[in-house]
């Protein structure tokens, strides 16, 4: 089953669109997420034909990922989703041990597997995660996650979907929660000329 809905507009953030890298600067990254002990990186450049490095993850069971090239051209932010619901943000282009940040570390936001991750187009530091629970969550990678179970209030309702916002005095993740349909969300994608729609794919048993 497929749903198409508008996502919440994001304002107040300046977006820098990265320029294309030249042939020598390009650093294609491929990740193998089938290994429980970490993520493996393979890269090819004009000066370095092959290199493989293991990036240890803080949580076992990586199942999905999404990356975005930073405007600095020396950084590539990689999101990794895990089977227990956590999300890790790392920079695999760092030569030393990558800095990382964990979201939903205590599994207070969602305890089901992450099924898909996407950076919000032109959304600066925002990304969306879908879970097997049938929920979508909007995160801001500059905010901390709730250490206790979030309390939500309804922001908007429509046919087969409800948008919630967190009731908190301090801005924390998740920024929004979308409940769509009745089954697990297997995947989603941004759509429309301005990417202001989200198409979701779910399987109703």
C-alpha cells in the first residue's frame, strides 16, 4: 500500500547546496551493512585505487543507511539505522576514528527496527526515519534526543495519517512524529518538484 502526503515545511534554516567535486576530489563511498560488528567502507579516488576501512558502530545490527555530502567537500554525513531502533550519525571520510552521535539510544522514541532513512532535501540538518511500528520521525541532528518517553500532542490529522509534535519546554528529538496507515512502513521517498511530499510504502497484513 502506498500513501502520498505532505511533510511539515521547515523554515528558518539557510541551506548550502554543495558544488560538484572534480574527478580527483570525488570519494564514492559504498557500505556493507550485513556485518553485525560494524560498517565497512570502500572508496576509490584518482590517487588511491582501493581502500577498505572498518567503521565500528556503537550498536549491533545495522539494517539501512543514508548519506549526504557536506558543503565543505571534506565531510560526508552517514546515517545508520539499526534493528533495535537506534540511529547513528558518523562521518566516514574522517581518517581517524569518526565522531558519532546516537539518536533513540535508550529506545524511548521507538523500539522497532529502522526500515528507511532519508535526509530532507534542502533541509540542512533534518532527516526522517521510518520504523517497523508504522511511524515516521523527523529529526534535527543538532538536537539531543529525549531520554524519557516523549509526550505527543496532535498537530494535524488527515485520511489515514496523523502528525504529532512533542510536548516539551526544551526542543528535543523527534521534532515530529507521523503515524501513517495501519502497518509497518517499508520505505519512503520525497516527491514533488519542491520535495514537499512524502510517498510511503507499507504492507498491511
